[in-house]
C-alpha cells in the first residue's frame, strides 16, 4: 500500500538538523516532489544565500524567504525543506500551519555541531567562535521551533532513511489529515 500526502510537509529546525537530506529521502519514500526553499531563493536571485546575506542583508533575505515559502505552499503537495531561520517569523509559522504542516527535526547542539563544524556555507556561523554562536542560536530558536505542529527527534545513530521513516511514521500516526497509508 502506498502513501497519500494531503498537505505539504514543511521541515523546520536548526541548520544541520537534516532538513534537506531527510526531506529528499522522505519525498522519495512518499513518491512526492522535494523542494528546498533556500535552493528556490538562490535560483530566483541567481546567487548563493551567503552572497544574498552579504549584498542585501538578512532582513532582505528573510522577506524573500517568506515570499518563496508562501508561493511554494500554494503549489502541489510536496516535502518542503526550509532554512533554519524561516520558522522564526510568525507570519511564516502561520502560513505553514494553515496550508501545510510544520515538522520540527529536533536535534541537540552536539549533533548539529558535528554536522556543521566543517562547512563554510553557514553565514550565521562566520564568527570568532562558531560553536558558541551555534549554541546561542539554538537557545534562541528552540522555543519557536517547539511551536511546530509535529516534533520528531533526530538522533546521531539514525541514517537518513531511518529519520525519513521516523517522520513518515509520526505523520501517519499523529497527523492522518496530512499523510495516510503505510508500506
């Protein structure tokens, strides 16, 4: 038996939580499209997120991010991966819960750090002490991520496919209005 996705699943959470990787695997599992909002923004701007931050600033980026997310939620049901800061804006939280479902990939700081410490693609971590910056961002954002419609714990030992299965199970078990069916 297959799955029937009735609403767009929007993956939210910190940088390094696995939104893109798990999103791709979940989309493949459910046989639905996968869209990354950051990739859509980069395509529209013809530059990287880091370049947008540098040239136009974070406020400009956040405005474009909100526009892209709203547009994508009006299109066909899919798995939508968002940037780590997308869910912080109240307007984004409202439109996501109204037109889709927010799934928080909840990873702890140690797991996040293990995934992002060797990457230079995170503009917010271009600081003197990126680990401390990550901890500060985490502390500030977790109260907002906890407002998501469905939290799913991310664990270091789980593969991407196991995390995707965990999200699918959580959705079918707790949100049959969003996802029906099983393998």
